C-alpha cells in the first residue's frame, strides 16, 4: 500500500533521538499522523484527574465532572483529561 508505514519501523528509524544524532533523515520526520478514525468511540466520556505538586501525586478517574470541583482553589496543579467527546 503506497504511503503506509508501520509504527515499529518508524520507531526504529527515529532512533537518532536516543542517540543524539543532529542530522536525522527528512523522511524520518515526515511520517503521517495516525488516523483518528481508528480510535475506539466511547459511549460515555472518561474523566481522569491528575493532581500534583512537588511533594505529591494523585491520579483518579472521576465518574462525574462535579467530582473535579474539590481540586479548585488548591495549591496543587490539577490536570483534568476528558476522553471520548464526539459529535
């Protein structure tokens, strides 16, 4: 199939990142992105909350957005990730 590539082969060809090679092949950097249509569509969005500071780390799955409000106005950094939003 023209223009197709295997992610394992591309990972091998991008080994210059690990080796510190300053001159990679242009073809190594021009790989097409993975198609979005191959992703599984979730029926219900998945909410993941990551809350951290220099002394702590907490990761949990929230069942509802309202569970995320307890992290508001805290001295920690909070990342809320929502997977499965679609039209």
